[in-house]
C-alpha cells in the first residue's frame, strides 16, 4: 500500500463510462391500485426517459421497462419540466397520459399499442407544453398546467390550467382543449376535490420565485368542470411560500407552507357556510416538510385513503413518516434510507402503501414501498441487499464494489461573521491505496445548482469516480440552500456571488487548515448556478487552483435582459437587486467582466441547446480570457444538464485530465488540450 501512486492517480475500477451508465435516478413514481410506475433515464439511448412498472401485490415482481424507444417522457414547462405523466384506469388495464419530449404534446398510451396524441400539434415546435397531469372529476379528461408560446421572446408565454379530453378529439381541434383556471404568470399543483366540486391550485407572479411568495386558491367547479366565480385565496401571500396542496376530503385541504420560516404542513377546512378557515398547523417543527418548486409536481405530503397523512421531512437530511393527527408528531419509517425525495405517492388496494424515491450514503436512489405496518422493499432494485444498489452481485475490483465508495459525513464549517456553512464531506477512499506519508490529497469543492437547492448525501458513482482515485470531494450547501429554513436560504438575497463564494472559500480554507486537503491543490466545480459560483470564485478569488464550470451564468445583465427563459427571467431581482437601479452591481459581480483577470486553469462545458444558460454567455466568457490555460467543450444535442452517455463520459474525463495537469499526477483519461 505504501507503494501506491500519488493521490489522484490511484487505480480505480470506476470508469467514466460506468458513471455515465448510471447517471440519473428512478423518478416520479405513481400508483394505481397495485401497479406502480416510475420514470428512468437512459443515457445510452440519447438521454431519453422511459417508463417502468411493477406490482405491489407480488413480492417476486420484477420491474419492467414499458415504453419503447424512441419515446421520451419529459416535459419542458419552465424548461425544468416536472411530473410528465399520469395513470388512467382503462377497460383493458392501466393507460398512461404522458408528455413527449420531442414535440411536447400529450399522448395516451396503453401497453401493447401505439401512443396516440391528445393535444393539437403546436403552431411552432414545442410551442405548447404540458406538465403535472391529473384525472378530471368524471375521468374523461386530464387537467394540467399548459404553457403556451405567444411570441418570439423567451418571456412571451402564457400559462393556464387546461382540460384535455381523453377521447383524442383535441388532437385535431385546438378548441377542444378548454381553459379551467388562470390568473397568474405561474401555476402549479392543480388538484380536484374527491367529490369533484372544487379545484385547488397554486399561483405566483414576477418577480417572485415559488420559494419567495405564492398563493393557494380554491374555486368551486360549475357545469362542464369550469371554475365558477372568483377563487378564494386560502393560504400564502407576501413572504409566504405554499409549495403543495392535497385534498383529504370534500371540505379539508392540506398544504405545505412556510409562514413560520419553515415549510410545515397545515390543514384548511371549510365551514358550514362554505367559507374557508385559517390554515392550522398539522405538524409544527423547525424542519422542512417541503422544498423549492424547481419542477412542477413535487409531493412532499400525501393523504392516504386510510391512515394518517404521510410526509417527507427533515433538516439537511430527510425521513418518511406519518403524522399523528392528535399530537402532530411524526412516526418515521424504519428503513436504512437517510434521504427521501419529494415524489411521494400512495398505492395498494387499500390505498395505504407509501411509494417514494429514497437513498443513503451506501444506497443509490431507488423506488421504495413502505406498507402500513412499516415493512418496506425496493421496487426498482429488488435484488439489492445490504450496502447499496447492486451490492448483491458486486465483485471486488468492479464499479459496484462498495469498498471503493466513499464514506461521507456531514460537516458544518464557519463562514464570515461566524455563520454556519453546511456541507457533505467525501474523503478519498480506495482499499488498495492511501496518501503517502506527508502527502495531503487534492480536493474539489462541488457547488450545487439552484442556487435554491441542496446536495443530498447519497451513494453517487460520480463522487466515487474522483474519491476512489484519491481526490476528495466536499459538497457545500452555501447560504441560499434549502433544507435549513427560510432564514438560511435568504442569506443569498442581493448577495449572489458574495455569500456563495465566501462559503465555498470557507470550506476550502477549513480543509486546508485541518490538514485534510493540500491547500495548493483545491479545485472548484459546479453547473448552472453552481457554474456561476465556480466562475465567480475564479474571477474574484485566488483560492482555487483550477475550476470546472458547466453551463454557467456569467453575465448578470445579459441574463436579466433576455438571455434566459421566462421562469428565471426576474430571479436576479432578489439575488442581485432591482433592475436597472442596481445595474452597477450587476456589472461588478459578473465574471464575464473579469474574465481577463482569471489566472487559474479551467474547463468550461456547455450544451448547445441550453435555453436556461445559453451558449452565448459561455462563449463571451471564453473570448475574454487572457492567456490562462483553458478548454471550452460544447456539446450538440445537450440542454441544461447533460443526459447523453457520451457527453457525461467526455465531461468527466476532461475534468480528470484537468486535475492531472494542474495537480501533477498521471491519469489514463484521454489528454485534454488546454489552450491559452
């Protein structure tokens, strides 16, 4: 072991291709009786998303891929999409309504047949988009959020909750798609009461983001399922974010909102006169029962047909529990999972089985079913035993070998002014190598996107690709991240490019001072908002030896004045300041205006079809770089975030090559040419 090569060059069975094969996770579970469906990515098939199915009433059931290529189940509403399908009872079994990525139309599909379009062909490519479909009261329609392009600019859009007939009549007749509700720039969470008499939904308007201020509406439904009269606003308002609402019965609605500074569940009831009372806490705690609505269709709360309300909740990490209606306490499921994701569904013949994606530091994300007695099993990885997905068949020296996986631990660093900075630390780990005496390993500071997001501490081959080679990773939940209450996420208000950079620097300095990391060999990497922070750290600090910047924002003024999509087009009003009053701040903080001062080598990775952080920003930054070694890799067919196997592999190998050249070790990754 003492003869092992230097950190960074440790031999590892985890290749970039292995990471690419496993990139993504099962997502968006839905249940209809004993059937459970979910989406799964297919990086090797051009990054498409398919549908899989299994059964709850058969312990020996194997998950099956149902939807054949080239069908791709993915919505582009808000560009980030959301829940792209719904299950529909049919005479011959379960049918599926789904959004097809290519044209963004809704299709009705029953296994064994061909998908048939339900919505009209848009007047321009992907000009009509749909997300978060739910079945109508009579079961003859699906209701969903529709986003319509109304002009050439990214902000020329209109949104409404619409009803789409399941008989296919709207495929050739746009007038057959009728509008149910509108009234806000952004809409989410359409839900029909069990008796079919009411509709609830969430709305908000520019410049608010859904984690800033939203409102929850309820409207009576009249003849034909149209809203009758003005809707009642029953929760939310300035400074309050409502992120989900679910009906318990005809007169009771549960919602997740943060008037206390934490997303908690509340109960709203109708009086005898039909008016709605004030939201009452269903469980009050300084922890989160919700999160940021980056995609539409998240469900942190579920109301089973039998048994108490269920919730995904926690602080930094998360659990799945059931809320005692009398005390508001939460009894958590006893499973080895330490991270549950806000995609909670309810299934089973009795409607009391919880289905949700979950993971842990030694368990890759999987779809888990938890019964009313507390028993549980993995639906998407039924062969998993013990330490992680695939561990049952893991062989020493393969990518599935758990001995090459890092053992992470949570950390709290100290930032400027003594503020807490939460992070996940993944030290290097390899059963056949360790640092030589006196050698400190290199580290990479990983910055999540968002910036209103969070880094879950889970089994991740991408992390292990580096840690198994002797490069440590620290994921920083900088101020602005979710999972720690409103006060923590609002640290970033008008301080984007300041607080996030300072918190990443604080983590790097702490690891160096502790002797855990080589202070001269610390990198920073991030994508989207994380790419912004990485680029800002390059431009405004000298802490990091190199950087990997993926699909970033680098020019605030450009991003505020038309270079992004509608959803985030006014996000900078809170992150930076009002435009144009704060124009000087926009200019001073933009890395693109300091690109000539960058002195550390970097790699910039960009998808050429990115509508959120367009290539123009990345290209502008590269053009202004002056003499520093760098590489710019642009990928055809990729949008915001990479989904194709060949892209994921190329990006990882480029990153490792950069580290090898800067940190001074040999690697078998293809050499990346850095130009000046």
